[in-house]
């Protein structure tokens, strides 16, 4: 049972816009910034979004992040086949005094 | 280019020890905190431990506290994870990750390819 709740397996068609949610509590998302990681099949995770809504250089602007209260979201617009991957949210938890991850969301591009 | 190369994984019996290493290059290692994150086969990511830039502060997940010890050698640009009293549930791919700043409250911005630890008799 992950501290941060993510939907299990959304899907979308090429060109579509999909949103992946990440739900937490006041001790984690409610008081700290959220980061998102993309893990392509068989590879190490890669930073996708940091500090709620910032994109590292090289990440397409099709990817965007937002946070409101104790929830965060990752939006992917203009879905492409290469976006098929696992996506994880992560943040610091003040109560647990440690980093916490969401359970991961496996995005399928139909 | 930032590179993180883990080593030291392998098959180990329950109750035994293993020491993981991570060789870092492409950045000024001594200026950044570092983390270990693991991923059990077919499962999600789990944070394991963090250390700040000068080893002054360390932090551990409850699941490994008292059994694992994180350390670093800034002169050798290396990060370590000493794992004692290993259990079957420690079986995972262990990733070395770089923090964005000197303190371990900063996110993981670069990841290595991981080293696999299998705990089994």
C-alpha cells in the first residue's frame, strides 16, 4: 500500500491528452513539492517534472505538472507511442521523515 | 554528462551481508546529496536511504533502518550501501540516484542503471 495513490492503468490513443493523478495527505503533498518520474520498459527511471510543474531540459512541453492541496497531476498532451511507460509521483513526507513514491501508473498507448 | 554506475549486487543468502557501490562522474560529487532507491521485481519504486553532501546527515526507510548503512567517499566520488541481515524482501534492483542539491530533501535528478540484489537460500 503506497502512501501516494495513483490510478493503476490508464490508456489513451495517439494525439489524445491523458492525466495521471497522485493523491496524498497534508504531511506529504500538502506541504512539499511533487516530482514525477518516467520509467520506460527495461530502463531506469528518468526525472520528468520537478517542483510540481518544472520540466528539466530535454523534456518535451507535452508533459506538464500541477499541484493543488494534497493532490498532484501529470498531464501528457499529444500522446505518442513512445510515452508508453510507468509513471511515478514522489515527494517528501514530514510525518514519515522520508521520501515516498506513488504505486506507479502504467500508461498504455492504444 | 552525469554517470552513476552501481556495482556489488548478486545472490546472497538470508541473514548475510552485501555492500553496494556507486561510482559517480560528470559532476562535482562532493557538492550533492545522494540517495538509494530500490525496485522489487515487477513492483514500484521504494526509497531506501539518503545522505547529504558531507555525510553529516543520513536517513533511512523504516524497512531497512538498523540493517543498512549509507556512506560516501567524496575523495573517490563514490557512494555505498552496506546491507546487513538481508531478508528475502530486500530482493530488488538498487538504484543510485543523485540529488539536485547538497541536502537530502532535494529530489532525485539522475539515476544509475541499477544493480540487482537477490536474497535467497
